[in-house]
């Protein structure tokens, strides 16, 4: 099941995007050594904290890694870090641009130490440009990258949760890292490392070609609450039920819409599917239909049909959803003394017919022991 045997990853990142990227590489079989400052990754204190003083969120996003603490502001810490870099395949970091240069650990010096190193710098706005050194979080990157402009009802954009830019940029980082490994592995540039500049903002921006094109065309502007996929169409919306729950209807194709209309006893709605957007009158009629019965009624009636209907499960219900349970991606943790319950979501892929592999809990070692363990675990 291991796709990256013998691959060694040095993860300097903190919070969510970089650590998630490191975990994805670990899930694919790489040996990941996470380097934290003496005080630890600040993510250790974010979210529900267990009796041992460490956040369950931190444990979930860093499972499968070995953690070492190094003071990169000290000569001893930098020397230990250089020893790790010399044997690494991948360096993943999420500092503000220029931070490693100030420590004498910039792009050129690391490449000289290890010419095969794939160095991925993950940042909010990228390594260059007027915003390069500006602070920000997911909501800011979503705004600048165009991810909020057309999302939500007409009154105001809606913040997404979990944060989209954080998670999407982790995937983006892994994609370009794997491509760099492919280039290094063969062809005219075999053996050559890479420096990868990945930004959260540009990850979001990469998704915006269609909506930005629509914004230039009369009649295709994806204005909030007024377009096909963001609330303007009755056939593609979230609706409330009589008992305060919610359902989704994604009946874009005519056959799905017809199936839905006939199932709820309203065949007269079939011909109205493509009324001009926003379809406020038609939406109100469908809202009234769903509001007339509880969730269980609609699940029993529409669930067996081919009309793109799905209930919205509460988060606590998601692990037990029959499809989720059948695919084996979710693990419940927190059985160890002093720990509360938590959930890990494993690699979202099956490999060679096998479900995603389990993750070992994170472990913290001294630098020398971590290097030795890293060598053993990455040996092919």
C-alpha cells in the first residue's frame, strides 16, 4: 500500500495547511519528521485540550509523524536541522517569506547542502508581491482569491467551515511536491531538486476561472443567491424540513428534476425548472413542500429514488453514515488514559483495492533519536 517508500519528509510547518500536507505524505508512505520550536506548534493549544495539555485537533492532524523540537535561533539547533536536511527528500515549511534566510537557512543554502531537496514553501500570499509579508488567515485568503464573492445568500458572503483555503492548499502542496519528485526521479533533470512557492490565496484563485469568466458575460454573473450553483435555482438548493433538519437537492438534469416533482406529487413543477434566476417563487414552493414533513418522511420517500436527494447529517452522525462506514476512512480515537474522544479522517483514497491504512499516533523524540528512527523507517 505504500506509494512513497523510502521518502523522507522534513515538516517545519505549523497550524493546519502544512501539517495536513505532511500528514497526506505520511499516509502515502513517507517518513515524516515534524520540527517544532521549543514551545511547540501553537496548534497544540487550539481546540479541545486533553488532560495531557495537548489539543485533540493537534493530535489528529499530526498522527503518523515523529516530532522533534529544535531552536533554530541557536547554533546547536541549526546544526541539528542541517543534519536532517542533508538526508531529506522533501522540506515543507510555512514561514513568512524571508524567515529562513534570516536564520541562515534560506533556499540557496539548503539547496547547496542537498541538491536533491524538494523544498515547498507554503504561505498565505506567495513569496513575492505586495502582500507577501502581510499576515492573514483563511477568511482573508478566500476573499482575495475570489472564494467568497459568489458564495452565500444575497445579503452577504458566507464563511466556509472547515476552512477551505487551508485544506485546499495542503492538497495543492502535495500535488506539486509529487510532481517535483517525478521530475527528480528520471528524464533530463533526474536528480534535481525543486523550490516550490505555493500560496493559499492562489490555490483558491485557481478555482475561479469559471466564475470570473461568468462575471464578464451578461446573464452569467454568479451573483450570490442568483445563479444555478449558489442558490438561485430551485433544483439545486438546501431546504429545511418540518423538524428543523436539512436536505440537499441537486436535481440539475431534467430526469432528476422530473423524478423529484413526480415523487412529491407536483408534476406541474416539471416545466418550470428553468425559469429565470433567481427563481424566488419556485424556490418558495419547494421550500413549502419540504417544510411540510420531517426529515424521516423525505428520507423514506426520496432516498430510494434517483433524483439527487441527500439529507444533511449532523457532524456526529457522519461517521455512521452507511457510505462513510462502508469505505473505512473514519477512525474514532481517544481511548488512551487522559484523552477525550476525537475523530481521524484517513487518506481519502483506496490503493490497489485496499482501504486507507491506519495511522500511528504521533511520537516525540530527541533530534538524534528522531534521525535514527527516520533512517530506519525510511529504509527501502
